[in-house]
C-alpha cells in the first residue's frame, strides 16, 4: 500500500528488499514462470512471491509463454454429446473419423477451438517423409498454435493449395503455408500465381506454365491435406480481406452458392455454381482434392453449417473437425 493507503500501481518501485524482474522478461524468465505454474503446480500468487514480482506480471508472462510457443496446450475435449455427434457425422457423411469440440460460449472463440483441434489432428498425422497440402483462413491460422511439437521428423514438405495475394498480411495462403513449413521444419512449395485472375483464359495459361504444372502434380501426391470452408457472410475471409469484391456476394447467392472450399463456390448439393468467380480462381481442383488419401475439413460455428455440408458432399473427406453447434446442425 502507498502512504495514503492506496495500492501500489504497476510500474512503481517494489517493496524494499524485493527486486522485480524486468517488465519484458527474457526467454529464460518466461520458461521459469511456465515451469513453476504448469510443472510444479504453483498458483500465480505463489510464483510472484517466489520470484519477487506481482501477480499481474506472472499472468502476463504465462500468456507470453503460450504466445511464443514455450507452452503448448493439447486439449482432449471429449464430451458425451461430442462423442455422439462424432458417431452421427461418421455415419451420415461416410467419414473415417470426426472430431467435435465443445461449442464456445463466445462464438468468436470458435475459430480458436476448432483451429486447435485441427492443428492437433495434423500433428498426429505427420510422420517422416509426409507431404502436407494446406489451405488457408483464420481457422487454419489458429491451427498453427498446435503444430510442431518436440517430435523430430525429417523429409517433410508443405504445399500451398491456393494462389497468392498481392499483399502480405497475417492470414494469406502464402503466410499460412510458410509458417506451417517453419513449424514442421519442412520444405515449402508455393502456388506463385494470383488467387484471383481476370478471366478463365488467363487461369488456363497460368496452369500451362511448367513451374505451376509441376506444383499441381506435387499437390496431387500429398499424403495429408487440411482445408477449411468459407460462407457468404461479410466476415468470410475472401470478402473480409477484399480478395473478392463484397458486391459479388449477392450474385454468388443468386447463383445458389452457400460457401467455398479453396475459393471454389458450391451449392447445397456440393456442386460448383455457375459463376464467373469459379472460372477465375487459381487453386487446387476440388475433384483432385477428393482423390487424396487423407483430407480433413476444419471449420465451425452454426453459420458455417451449410457451407460445411456442401464441402462434405463435394470432397468426401476422411475427417471433419468442427464444433458441437455446427455438428448438431449437420446431423439434424
């Protein structure tokens, strides 16, 4: 307490005889705090007393430990309802497996929950020599937090399944593939053509380029593929990030589209809609994706249910990774 009886504020000197660590600790300090909390089971107050700081800093450093990858939390969210939904999804859609996370109390947390489950799934399926095909989107960006544990694997490769964007943002096909490759210590192969081109003739000409044709062949040989789906909402990545003009949402809906996989828009029966956008997207073909041996679709939330159903019918994946809210709608 201060001389006037008010609590000491963050940034004021600690009590005499107790030296606080720096506000921005080095990696060793973060590891020490994480060890005390996760391994020795000390509470934040006890850690603060042991190392001579305050509880607020301990909480901040524990958050930093997760953000920096010092701590990776692997959840096994198995609930009775989730198990029942998984079995129903497998039976309804001919899946090999399904993973259903609990529905988030805050819908905005769905991406993180499903993304974590997707990253865990991918980590389990990567072995020495595995080649991984990767889509993009916020769910797959969140999956990166659960990928690349301490297991050493060799001769890995990551292949981006979509064309590139003319800017470098946090969530682009190129950045998701590059970060995935870095986490896995893998070679990275990028589809170095624009994701959206001017017309079908330009797309056909690009695919005739030897380098892109070779990449397409490489994508046809991947062992594992992880993709997500988008809907027609304003917050869908393709529209939110301005890849496709927002004005096209109405015409896509009029054409019968309910969502997309790898930028290719589908109707409720999983068929490509007749729309110019589908003839301008440079991405791995959905027919070829369907032929891959181990494909997982990862997306969640009730608003994605129609798009997920379309994707399941179009691709017939081995695995669906979603949340209880979307799963319940899919089996209803």
